[in-house]
């Protein structure tokens, strides 16, 4: 694309974008411009240089950097009109279209760029990516091979060919492509890392470990390799090796909170108590670092060392009682441990507005419900909406509680006022779908999600919401299809595996397959009570009662007082002959105001029959 001569307008744009005074660094500074600087640069470009294609191109890049893909596309189109031979604005426009999931338009714009330069590597790779997402694998492969014919050193092309082979189910073909890449770049750790990721996603952990070890032998500074090594060893039950890999990851960057959390969690899971205590003391020696203390407490909780987590938070709050993040985490942990009065004390709100205040309000409402004070919880959330009227999570929580209390009108009105820019997020769509179902509008509960999926057909979060809505609406085949669509692209996807396992178990179909999905979900997220509950429910359906009981007790520890988990636990205890314990579970579940109609119905039936004999299959609600 033709660069105009350096002008006063260009200097103005560059100065606004970051003080750049040199042509060579103008693009870079514009690409990383801050919010106000980018806005100023955009305004300057529009005012001073409306006829210069390059400046519209820069404005588009600024908009794309700010996440405004629609605005970026408009600017790139103006640049393309002003510069009919420009490949860059067309390629950049296609990148934005691809990000928006508009695959047909992406292909059309890329083909315009290729008509100008048939050998453009960027354009050909985009064409390959778009066709891959559209599942036109022959066209995707042809595009990438054109890249490699013209640019044999474009190594990313081999990775894309591997992805295409994998999408076709040709695992060996994918490995061959990466091995070619490894031969062409013998010192580069990325090919073996890619293979490690590939086998990890396929659940082939031993093979993944072999390639990940080759990766760190090539380059000992590749953090993601240690992260995956830790996960592979954990999935194989090799907790000591997992903890060692996490420690190696931390050694690369001791300030990286994510790696620190993994090290602490795995040390806790491995039972290496002395080493864990030393590590926590070292990591929290700076008593003023609230963020680190909270992150480590969360990791300790996930590792099963919630006593240490609460002790750490108490020490942190002794130094400064006004640390809201620490108070919020302490409140959550006390609630998890059943210390509800202490939880309420910790969750008492501070005055100043903060995103954490909203989280504390939601947690406090949950504790009030567990204490049998649902009306007070409802009043708390309604008052919170006066302070934070545009906050979608508050509206979702209010709608959920209103549904539990049977106040359908309040439930619908709470969701109707969600701001337009949040109305199609998976969180809000799930709540709206659920609300429509509760209001008897079953078809509409599915239709609103399908409408959003039309624009984003590969969105895993939306597909998960659709799967749940279809299951709830009595269309299990559609729900299963949506979940399987996710698993084709991401076999380790926790919500999809969890949904499929629960759906199959609930229907009493293909229980061994359900067990595989449930185990895969728990292996990836053993700290989610509902995920662990699914495994317990599947084991119950398989009549493996002792295992089911242990698993469901763990689910109850992770997510105490959840009606559906209590129902499942009571069902198992009933099947084991412990009628008294089962009745207590059912009564407690009923006190917790279950939202799901079939959970309410099942509880009422059990209690009406004084927990008499029930089918071994059990029952439950949706995921």
C-alpha cells in the first residue's frame, strides 16, 4: 500500500498515538495506542486527511486494536476505495470479518486481495483459515498449499495444514505436517509444543508428555510446555511430577500469578504439606500484596487445603481489614465451610463502588438463602440494582432468586432491562432462555439462542447454552448435537463433556460413554461441584453406589447446599439403605428453593412418600 509523504497531519496522529516522531515507528505506536490517544488520532485523521487511503487504514487499525471490528471494517473499506490496488486494507478487513464469524464475506474480501496479489501469504492463510472454519477442507488445503508453493518458509502454513488434517480426523496427517515443520526449524520449540498440545487435547497424555519434554529440551524457557506437563501428569494421577513441572513453570517467572496458583494447588493435592507451607510463606512474605494472597488462597482451596487458605486470608485481613478482595474470598471460603455467620460478616459491603462490591452482594444473597432468609436476599439484590442498574450479573441473580420464589413477573422484568450491549452474552442468554421456559414459552427459550448463534455459529459458550435449552425443552437430540459440535473442535471442553455425560445419564442411555465424558470433565475441572456431581450421578446410574456416594459427598463439599446435588446424594443414601440421612438431604434441598421444576417435583415426591423406595436410576435437573 502506498505510504504518503510525512505531513503535519501524520505528525499529529503519531503524537496523539504515543509521541512518535519517526515514520519507521508510526505504525507500531498507532497499533498500541491507548484509548484516549487512539480516539484523538482517529479524529485527527478524519479531519485532516480524508482523501489519504493510508490514514483511513491507520484509523482502521486503531479501531481494530480497540476491539471495534465494525468501525475498523468501515475504515478499511474507505482505504480500499481510495487505493484500488491496496492489498493491506483488504487483508485487514478480512481479519476483522473472520473475527466476527462472517465467513462468506471474509472469503469474498480475501479473493479481492488475491486478485491484486495472487501470492500474498497473509491473504492465502486467511483464505485457508476461513475455509477451515466453514468446513470446506479441500478449499482450505488448496489455499495453504498455494502459500507454501510461493513461500516455503511460511512455517505457520504447516501448522494450518495440521489443523485441517485434524479437523478431517486424520491425526497421522497432522503429525506428519508438524514433523515437516520440525525438520525445517530444528531449533524451534513450537512444533513439538504443538504436538504436545495436540495429544493433550486428544487425551493421549503419555504421548503429549514425550513431545513436551522434547520442547523444553530445545528451549527451557517455554512456559506453556511446563503448564501442559503439569496438567498431563495430573490427569495421569502423577501428582508429584505435576507439582515439579508447576515449580519449573514458576521458576521462569515468579511474578506470574497463574503459574504460582498451579504450583500451590498441585502441592496441596499431592499432600506435600511441609513444602506447601514453605512455598506459601515465601510467596506471601510481602504482606501488602493482596492480589497474590487472594490468588494463593483460591489455589489452596482448589487443592483441598481450605484450612490454610482461610488462615492466609485471616493473616492478610489482620494487617488491613479494608481489603475488599480478601474479605470477599474469606466470605466465600467461610460459606463453603458452612460458617455462614462469619461469611456474612466478611461480605458486609464497603461504601465505595467497585466490581468486587457486586460480587460480594451476590455472595451475600446466596448465604442469606442458605440461612433461610430468601426474602431478605431478594430485597438485598433489588437494592443493589438501584446502585448498579446496568450490571447484568445482578439482574441474572435477581431473576434466578425470583424464579425460586415463584415470582415470574419479577424474573422477566429483571432480565428485560439488561443493557443492549450485554443482552446477547452467554450468561444473559442462558438466564433469558431459562426465564422464558419457566414462563411457559418453550420454543422461544430455544429460539433466542439460535438467533445469536446465526452470527457466531462456532461459539462454544452459545452452543453450550443451546444444548441446555434444548434438553430443557424436551429436544435432547438437538442438545446432544450442539454439545458434540463443541467436542469435535475442543475434545476437552468441560461444559460440553459435563452436559453430555449428564444428559445421557438422565436418559439412561450409553452410560459407559457418559462415564467417559464425566471423567474427562472432572479431570479438567475437579473444583467445580456441579461437574463432580455429574460424575457421581453417572456412577449412581451405573449402580456403583459406594463410588457414587464418595463422589457426591465431594460435590457437596465443593458446592454446599445446592438442591440438585443434595437430591442426588439423598437418592444414593436411600439406595444404600440410609433412609434417615436421605430424608435430611431432601428436606435441606427443599429449603434451598430449587429452581428446576423436576427437582422440585422429585423432592416433593420423596418427602411425600417419606423417602420410600425409588428406582435406582434416580432423577435430576438440567445442566
